[in-house]
């Protein structure tokens, strides 16, 4: 080796080591900037729904589970729906500290909506899926009166139901206003984030199943168009699982494959200025939820969490201080810089900055 080559090697080794140390420092700094607060529900339900309204935190899950917290997640109160039939509540729409709608999943009438107007002390059945082969996936509201409900295909097309009276009545959008689903396509009711809504009547939902698609409406769900998403889609259980927006209004599609949760595949894409971009995530594997506060975005899946400090452009792993169980979660919600996570075995966490 020549003196020049040796010097060059030393130069690159120095900056490689320095760069690695800088990355480690930044990673530690990123994780140290937040405080995790953990809680375990004794009944250990699988939690798939989460929401924040003012000072009230909500989580929902299996066996009719609904819990709320009014002290930032330090303590939790059981507000579960008292019904004979056990229901898996996989989404929730919250309007204020007292008013919320939870969405149960299952075939036919097992897919149902329940309403509370007294912070979960009592619930009333609001709506049921009348199609035997129907299955609800997600719910979202623009305001207290106007909302959408997404369900698996019935009669060959996705079920999109719209309400204009706060969920009292629902009308299915005409089938000819939606694209025909692709072969083997399906929506995944994984985290209450399959369907989201935005300003001026915009709405989006994502699907998978040997494909990954983003459906978009600009007229309060009255008509839809479909776009192909560049994320992992190589199996019946792969594709888009969840949607989120950053503060710039960009749409993020998160996904992967729940049978390969730790797979090394593309699990995130961003829709910006009319086209999709693949986004390198901080860690590999399935991602099922994401939330953003200012420039900070956090994504999660059952096995890991990621954080971005630049609106989701670049990502790095986010360390979870919990010592038991999986490092990640199924769902998360965000409001005013507070992130609420919920997942397997009744595990709830709140993350906030110093």
C-alpha cells in the first residue's frame, strides 16, 4: 500500500468513525428528548383504537374494551361497553371530552357503532352492518355531523357509508362512484388509521392484498379514484395498513405484512405534489400507525417505533424504555405534542417531550 493510499484510508476511517459516533450521539439525544410513561391494563386486551380530545385520552380493543384517562395517562378508568356479545373495538371517533363513537369489527352485525355522550358511563347502539358478508374497517369524521365509514367489499365494491347527522343514519355511496377492487384486494382493520379525512371534504383510505392502494375523494366521499402505492405487496397479507399526514399536508401510507412483521421491505411511502415517493424508515418491519406534531413524526408497529425530525423525510429508530413485551404498538394518536400509544396485552404508553 502506498503512503498516499494509507493516508487516504486513515482519512476515510476517521470520518467513518466520527460519523458513526455522531449518529450514535444523535440517536441517544433523540431518545433522551422524550419521556415514556407506561401503563398495563390488568385484563390485557388487544388495543387497536386510540384518540385524544383535550385532556381526555381514549383507547379501545377486544372484549368491548374502552378505557379513558384524564391525567395524562397516569391512571385509567374502565368505560367498556356493556353488551352480551364480545366486540373488538378497532376504531374510535372522539368529538369532545364526553362524546365518542366506537367501531366494532366482525362479520355482519358484529360490525357495529356505539355512541356515548357522558364520557363512556353509558353507551347506545348506533348502527349495525346489515350485510352478512360485511365487515367494517375504519371510521372518520370531519366534524360532529359529517363522517365516513369504510367496510370490506359487498356486491363487488368497497362499502363507503356517509352520515350527515352525527351517525344517526348512514347511506352507502353508490358503487359506480368507486373503482372496482383489484383481485385479492382487502382493507386491514389494524389500527383505526385505514381511513382518514382532511380539509374541504377530502378523504383517503388504503388497502392491501397482493397490492397496495390509496383511494382518494375530494367531495366528502361521494366519488373516489385509486392510486398504486410503492410499498411491499408480495403476499395476501401485505400492502397498505394505515394513513397519516404531516404538517405540510403530505399523505403517508404505512404497511408491510403482519405475517412478516420484522421483514426487510419498504414499509412507507409519501404522496406529495401529485406523486408517490418511497421513504426509507428508521427500522424494518410492519408499521400500522403514525402521528405528527410540528416537524416531529412518530410511526409504530408491534415490534418497533421510528421518529422523524423533518416532517417524515428521514427516520431513525425510537427506543422504547419499556422492559417487557414488544417494543412497539398497534396504534397511536397525537395532539399538541403528546403521543398516545396502545398495543398488545393491554400495553398503553404516553410519550411527551421534556
